[in-house]
C-alpha cells in the first residue's frame, strides 16, 4: 500500500520560513514525478515545485527564488523549504506522486500553511 506521510506546515509571520517533508513508502520509485502542490479556497490544486528521479526540477513562477525542493532518504523523501513566505502563500499544501509506469497518482492528506501577522 502506497503511503505519503507529510510533516511540517503551520502558521508563520510574513517573511518567515517553514519546511515541509513528505516520505513515500510502499513503492519502489523509478520513473516518477514527486513534489508539492497547493490549493487555495475555491481554486484548483496547482503545482508549487516538483522533482523527478533524474532531479529535473520545476517551480511555479510565484515561488522561484523563495522555495527550494530537495530529496533525501534515498529519494523517498521530498522536502520543500519555504523562505520569505508571503500571505499569498497561505493554502493547503499537498504532497503528490505520479508514477509513470504503470501510470498512477498518489496524494498526501494535505497540510495547512498560514502566513499571517
């Protein structure tokens, strides 16, 4: 059974930092895209940052230069370091895994990030 265990999140003042982590278990990762997505109230889920087994990384334009995605634990954990947070970053953040073959997607339960003074 594939599981994505998220940790991190919480409330921080503008300009502050938070770190999200997501550990995948129950699957051998080969060809995949793994990363972080967020959802604002009433909006569709959007990409924040993703990485692949080959370390191909993309960032949403709104977070470039402020957020950093990284992997550890042999690639089974993906982290999102969020610096210089803004109130506009307030959202529910989800860890997501897309496996290329066989094609399948998995999601974490989501974690709230609130940036407020």
